[in-house]
C-alpha cells in the first residue's frame, strides 16, 4: 500500500489483506512525534512525515518520509510478536542483487523495541511513481495491454530467483549473501519438511496431507482419514501418469502481487511502465506449480475471488460475464505467460490448479470453505478426463 497516501484512519479495506483490528492504536498526531524522535538517530533529518497506513486493519503501519532530496518508507509491524524484521530485511537485501531496481532498498532497521517507537521497524527507499491500483481504472485498453505484458515479464524475473527448498525466509547471519530458508511446517505446526522439501512435489504435498490426520480434533479422525485417503490417491494417480516425473523448481513467490503492490510511473510522451514491486512481507520460496495461480485481477478487477492469495480458485470456468475488453486482457496475459514462462498454462489452469487445491486443503482442514472445496476436488476428479 505504500504507493497510496490515504486517510490515517480508513475503514476496513475491501481489496486488501484484512486483519482483525488491534485495539488502542495510538493516534497519528502523537505517534508522529515518536517518528520525529527516531529519525535523527538514523541520521535522517529535515524529513516530513505523512501517514500512508495508520490503521488497525493492516499488518503494518506505513509512513512516507520526504525531504527535498530523498524519499523513504517507514514500516512498523502492528503486532510485532511473531514478526521478524530481520528476516524481511535479509530477503530484501538479497533481492537488491537478484532483482535490481525492482524492489525497495533497506536503509535502516531495528529488530528490537529499544527505540523511540518501542517497536521493530525498517526504513526502505520509496519506489518511484504510484500504485497501479490508483491508475488502472483510468487506463485505456492499449495501456492496460502494455502493463499486462510487463507484469508477465516481472513474473519471469521473480520466478528466476530460485532456491533449494520451500519455506519462509530468515536471517542467516550478517555475512550471508543469501537468506536462510525455514522449511514450511505442516498445518498445526507439527511435522516439518526436510531440507529437500518441495523439489519432490509429490512427497511435499503428501507430508502436508498426512498432517491433517495428526491435527484432527477428537471425533474428526475418521473424516480426516477418509479425506486424506482420497486426496493421497489422487496424488498417487498423478504420479503414475508422470505429473511428478521431473524435479519441481522452487521459486520466489510474492503471494500478494496485486495492483496495490505494483508501482508504475508515466513520463510525458511515454507509456506507463512498472517501476517496482513492494510489500514483500511473507514472501515464500515455493514449488513453482503452487506459485502459478493466475493474476486474475487483470481481467476480473474488483472481484474478491481474484486475489492472488486465493490459490484454490478456478479461472478456467469464470469467463462468464466478462466484457470483450476483459477477455482480450486475459488472452494477452495467457499468451505472454505461455511464451515466457515454461509450462505456465498447465500450472495455472491444469494439474497445477488441482495441486494448489490439495495444498489449500492440507493447510486449512476445518476451515469453513474446506468441505465445499474437498467435495469439488473429488467431483472434478471423478469426472476426468473432461476436467483435468
């Protein structure tokens, strides 16, 4: 959200990740004084301070720091417990070399509470331009087409950042050139995938499925066993068909690649161009088919199901009601993605969709949507080969 300056106390967002409000958020009028005390300790003087995100409904408080010669962003986790600024910084410093110019650069940070804010924070360079969210609605069709092609090119650059194991990023020591990877724990925090987790995607998904049984509440064991048995049977059938014949690439995954996190700039007489990607909190090293949920916001702008974090959504069957312009945008995205990203359409709309659904079920057993999704997965599988 850094690209958008907004009211210090907005209503709950309808197009962003929503978090339960934190009580007793300090008013910006007094919190601003804390920031003013912090900046000189970082050798940042004569900066104006503007609230971009000062609300109980977001995971971070975000402020713009501006001087005549420099512009920065101050990010403060709203609920510091369980949040590691060091881990986020480790990833951004790595990406400064792997994705030069595409990500913010870290200027300063503190992972402790021993500062004027009484909380961990990071100061990052502010990416040029404005968020795509601000201008997408005003763009003409050709301008949107140009942005779509650039988005796919950005996806290619992100996917080119590879890792050896799936997991979350963590600080690996000041001398480390690459962030550490903490393998993804199974749902409920039980078993943890080994250091090769993810490259063998069948084993990766199977392990997470088995954790469903271990996490089951008393009285739910038989349902969990039956569900896991059916889903494991699907994975085994896919393996026999050769779906897991190759080692799966583990790629960088920005799980929230929405217009609000894509920065664009427009120069006189030139087309709009993407100037950066922000909000890398909770980025993952992720098996590539699981990361390739299509960016449906391109053609379904404003549809809540189009959020990139909804990995289980099926956009093969959601063309109903699309305008001709939206269909053209989708066609351009699909064609460019298939041209630049090896096997993208199969990962996005074919077996990859099924694997993402198995992943979501393994990660969220007992969620309100899980029974309906399970029924759909089993129904679609039983109707093969018409569907998968």
